[in-house]
C-alpha cells in the first residue's frame, strides 16, 4: 500500500516507518522539515495546521497513520482538535481509505484527565469527514525516548530515594514499544480492523510504584520509595521538572492522567493479531539496552 505516516520523526513514527517499508509498503514520511529527514520512506513536507499541505501529502495514499499530539503546549486540547479536524478533512478530500490512530487507554466512565479526553476527541474528529478510523488505545509505552518511560527511568537514576504522590498506586498496563509497532503494522494488513477501536497492553498489570521498584531492581539501585498524600498535581509536575528533563507543562499533563487507571478491558485485538507480548522487565531491559547502544554509537 501507499501509506503516509504523520509524526514520522516521533517516538513511534521513527520505528514504524522502517517496519512498514521492510514489509513492502510505500511509505511517505510526513514532516515539517523534509530536507532534514534521514529516516525510512520518502519525506513529504506538510503541517497538521495547514489543511492544503495535508491534502497534497495525502493525495493518492491508501491509508494514513496519525501519530501527532501537542502535549508540550499549554493549549494542547485546542491544537490537537484543530489538527485532527484538518487531517480528517484532508484525508477525505484526498480519497484516503483509512486512518490509523494511536490513542490512550482509560475508562470513559471515569473522570478522564484533559490529556485522555483530548485523545478521545481526536478519535472522533479524525473520522468526522467520513474516513474510517482504526484506533489502538495504549497506556504507558516502554521504549527508549518515550516520555512516560523516560520519566520512570530518570526518577530511578537521579534520586537515591523518592517521596512520591498518591498516583503511584494507580494501576496501568504498560506495553513494549516493539509490540505497539507490531499492532500498528498488523491492523494495516487486516481489513477487518477498519473502523474499529482496540485496546492494547502487555502481559503485566502494575501500579506505577511497582514499575519504579522493578526498574530500580533491574538497574541494581536500591531506591526507597515513600508515597505521601500531600503532593498536588501542580507540585508533582514541578517535582518531575526538577529531577527529570520533562518540562512542567508536559509533566502536568501526564501527572493529571496518572490518576486514571489505564488497563485493557477488551482483548478483541488478541484474536485478530495473536502473538506473545513482551513482559515489563524484558521491555525495560530492551529500552535500557537501546539507550546504551545509541550512546556508544555517538
């Protein structure tokens, strides 16, 4: 297929593009800076804020991946809504048959954070112009360069002990980035998934506290962790910005989401794409190994 990947230079996109190309697909790597692109596929210049540029980039494509979000911006909900609306309309005008979107887990019956609400809204807006949308909803994705994973790694590496907020007891179902790529590529090749929403996760359901302790054990860092009840979301985001390289706005958006349990309740994707998913400890080892390998290459 002729496939466009919006977000080709991001954490997921830069892994997905080579996988799709190796599978024989013709990949258009959408970026605002095509002259600087060095990844897999053919670079295509476009901006989600410019509908006309999107139409040009999407013309004659069979399918398109949408891996874009504005988490670092204070008004990310408005930006993401406008971008999704532009993309969906341009895809419809260009004759795209399907959009594949990576969203977030979370129970709609809960009081979802602004971040997770925005992910739900994007699902709807992408398909509003009539193009069927296949959505994969994931929680924390474990892999080198992923924001949530980097927060976990840096907290363990930078602190001899941690006083943590109450959200560390919230349950989540982390998934290895390699498995996310397998699911994203797999739904493209299965027409039965068109227009459906699926929940994806790894085999382990863990509290954030358990994830921190496992990473500490794997790295051989005895890190006492003491949850306390008085760290507000605002203080938590400032604390993350102090001890990690995540900015305050991104930290606040993620912290607000960490009060929502993000686990898989619908396992339908396992019947369509059955494979053994990677456990949390193995995913951590792979992420740490990739980081070490990249540092040696520099």
